[in-house]
């Protein structure tokens, strides 16, 4: 006998989330992992974990923040695997799925420099600048304070300014 599905069944909710968030999460994971296939695996694992935990989701944050946190954890799990250090993870900007052509060639250079930032700075840059999250959403996704997000973004800005302009006020942090 088939189970009766309500108007907002678990399957319908996860299908809606996949439709709405799959591409932004994939882009973030590609930039995070520097490998498209690993990123696809991470996104798939994100939605599997979300499906399993959907009943526990208390909506204390937005779905986007919740899914982003799961995706970041999946990416971190990939980093922890021993074989990850032995594969070629070089991804060019042209390999990003459904990537619109940049309006300005400078955009490619900026995105490349964001990908070269240290992990903690790259995380907040990806979430705030490329995913359009607020400081609060990024803080929730990363499990850090709003002030830490602001501080990391300021450091990321300084590093990007140095990389793009060769500014003298470079902070090695």
C-alpha cells in the first residue's frame, strides 16, 4: 500500500529544495573543492543528509543557510579523506556548470583570486559575495559570529586588493 502524501510531504519539500538550491550549492562546492566531480558528490550528499534530517529542521535559520551548512560540512569531509591530497583539483572558471559569461573580464580575475584565498576567508567570500548571503546567514552557515564574518571579509578584501592592485597594505593573515 502506498503512503498518502500530504500537500507538503517530505519528498515534495526536498524536491523543491533541490530545484531551488542545487545550482548555487554546486557552484559553491566547486569553488570550495576545486573539483567539479567531487563537488557534485558533495551536493548529492548534502541533499541526502537534508532528506534524512528534514524532520529535525526547526527553521531557526533559512533553508538556504541550513543547506549551505550541510554542504560545507560535506566539503570538509572530502578534505579529511587521505586520497584528497593526491588528486589534481585544478578547476578553471570555464568548468563551472551553467556559468554565465562575465560582463567584465575583471570578474574572472576576481573570482580566481577569491578561489586562491585561505579557506576561512574563501568560505565567507563565497557565501557573502558569490552566494549573496547576509552576514547573519553566513555566520549561521559557518557556525561563527557575525563579527567574525565581518572580520574575515575585511581580511579577504585586503588580500584581494593586494593581489589585484599590488597594494602596500598587505596583511599576511
